[in-house]
C-alpha cells in the first residue's frame, strides 16, 4: 500500500520534473549494468580485439573442457568471484574496462593448473605455461598499453588459484570458495554429459601448447 501511495504521489508531479527525475534515477541505476558489461568490452575492432578474442576462446574453452569439466557451476562461480574482486580493485586504480583483466585471469588459472605444458609464443619464445601471463603482460608493454590491467588479472587469478588449489591442501587448510547451491541448481540445465576427449588446439593460434597428458621433457609444440 505504501508503494502504491508513493506511485500515486509521484504521478502528480509535473511532467518535466517527473521525466527528468526519472531519467536521473534510471541512468544512475544503469551503473549496475555497466559493472557487468565492462567485462565484455575489448575496445574497437583491430589487432588488440582479435588477439583478446583468441585468448578468451582458447583458454576459457580449455578450462571448461579440462579442470572444470562437469563443474559448470564452479566455473561460473570463478567468473563471479573474479569479476567482483576485479571491480573492487579496479575502482581503487581507476580501471573501468576489465575485459582484458578477466582474460589474463583465465590464462593465469589455466597456466598454474598445467605447469608442465610448454608454450610456443608467436614462434619466438618457448617456455612453460606458468610464464605465459607474464609474457602477455610484456607483449602489452611492447604495444604501448598500460600493464595495470594485466597485473590486475594476474593478481586476481593468483588469489583464486591460492584459495582453490593451494590453501585447501595445506595442513589445517580448507576450501573457502564454496559454490552457492542456488548457482549449482541454475547451472544444472547447462551441464551435459560428454565423452572425455583430448583437447584439440586451433591451428590458427599464434601460441601452441601440448596437453599435460601428452607432454614429456623432450617434447614441446612449435608453430
């Protein structure tokens, strides 16, 4: 009843005042939406955009088909955890477009979970997977971009990796990042049983690597 009374009172306000006030409230409320869409923006079409899309598709897929196979809710929760933490830290550093940071986070988590994989970076350097996020940061520096976004992605990725993979295995440690039950229920419909298969890498990628199961000290990928 109180809400209906407030609505009736608001409708009695003159049209211009009512319209302008409503526009101010709706525009301010839209900030909540921008907190989500900032992770979807990678700048104008160009080399940097396609480079980021390549890494998003590649490493997001390898995580989902690898360590998160059959764990869709946990994978979504990783995105939510990373997104919230990046948003809070990004506000402190005046960073408002965090798509690249999320990409670096995905690369970091994958690299730490596949430490024995050897990566060939643009045919110039070959190193083990944990060095890949740092190579990406160096590449950003060469392109004249700020490395703060890359550092943010590395930092948040490390926090997630430590809380999820390191701390629970320490004496007295336990798993702190528990996926909410409502998220598990919501993601159940997205999960589909599939036959385990080896990861197939894209031939068009400038960076190639071998799955851990296929790697040996005498092997590494090349372009």
